[in-house]
C-alpha cells in the first residue's frame, strides 16, 4: 500500500490492498470511506494530491467519489457514501446524471455549514461553488487531482489519466473567498447505486502550505534546464579554448589586457547563443502564463454553460 494511505481509517465496504484502497467494489448499493486519523491543528493552508481509478463495464457508471475536508469525520450516509449536512468542503467526482442534463461525469465543489442537505435530484448544481465537465472513468492511467486551499482560495487542477506525464494538469476551478473550518479531517468516500463502478484510491497525500513559496509548486522544466546545461557547457568549452589560445600565443595574449578586448575575443556566435537562451526563457514564461489564463477562462465558460443549462 502507498505510504500516504497507511495512516487512514477504513470504514464500511472499503478494502485495502498493497497498491491501493478500494473504496467500493463494482457491486450495487455499496458505500465506503477512508478518513485521516488526526485533524489539522497546526496549519491553515494545505494541498492534497489525489490519484484514483473509476472503472466499470458499462458506458455509464455510478455513483461517484468524493473528497472531504470537514470539521468532524463523516459517517455512512447518502452523499457519495458519506453523511449529509457536513461542515466543510466536499469535492464530488460525480459519474451519474441524476438530473438528465447530460453533463456527467462532472467535478464540482460545495461548501456546507452543516445546515444544508445535498440536492441529489439536481446533482447539487444549484449549490456548487464551481465545477468542470471532465471524464474520469475507464482511463489507461490513474486520474489525478490537486486540491489546494491557500489564503481562502480553492484551486483544483485535474489530470485526465490519458497519459503518465506529470505535467498534463489543467485548471478545473479557482474560487476565491472560500471559508473553511480552521481544523478538520481529510477523507474520501464513494458509493454505487443501481449501476456500479470500482472506486480505487492509489494515492492520497496532504501537504501543509506555510509560505508564498510553497503556495504554488511547479515541476522543474526539463526543456529549460536542457537549454541552461547546453549554454553552460558551451561557455565552459569557450573558456577552455580561450585559455589554450592564451597559452599558445603568449605575446598576443599579453596585449589583450583590457576586459573589453577579451569580450571582443568571444565570438558573435556565443553572444547570439546567450540571446537565444534568454529569449527562449522569456517565451516559456509568457506561454506558461497564457496557458494558466486560458485554463481559468475555460473553467469560467464551463461554469457559465452549467448555469445556463439549469435554466
């Protein structure tokens, strides 16, 4: 079993194995859940990395899987296997189309203060903070979600499991001014109904976010590092050639006492290489920022279309 799954409590139909936890098997009317043993009492902001599989034989599956951050641990109930009227956050990976809007599988987030019942008939569409239409069933690789809560902003990034590339995440939602309990428990639940899927959790990791440097973590860019390494190698080779030339031509080298002369000794090719590297680095930063903004725009459009479909 993945080390991040070992410190969890299993309830109802959840089954642990060496590689994953099966929250529910593909049998009708099953419910299962796992919860953290301890509450968060020493950090306010956090990020969760979740990897899971939802697999079933049919074209349509049910019911779905939920991530929880709540003031108290949930118990067996009607909301994707866990209890209703929770106090905190629920992120629902909803497989079944209860409202016949043809907008499932769907990912949505909902905050509850302990007083609201989840609206199953409308798939919670009128209660959601935000959501995105993403298919997470029967993928070749585990699907992934990064759920970040930092300075009252909830951000969910989603990886559709069509590749094993760690960088293939896209924005699902970003919501500001979200208020959650100061301390709480993390959990995952799942349920099946008349239709049934296997719901398997492969990884469930929680990280505390304590500073702006930790708020957004990005994988190092391999291509940018490659350019940097190539430039440094070229620079080192050029310095070696300069030293060898000075050794072979001591009289000429003695004349080049000013730094400007040595700078002129470096070829235009070297200067062009440096300019190219700097330009590529700047282009990468612009494209990364553009990609992030496009993800946010797409998320807002999907939210708008979801609201229009409810009318």
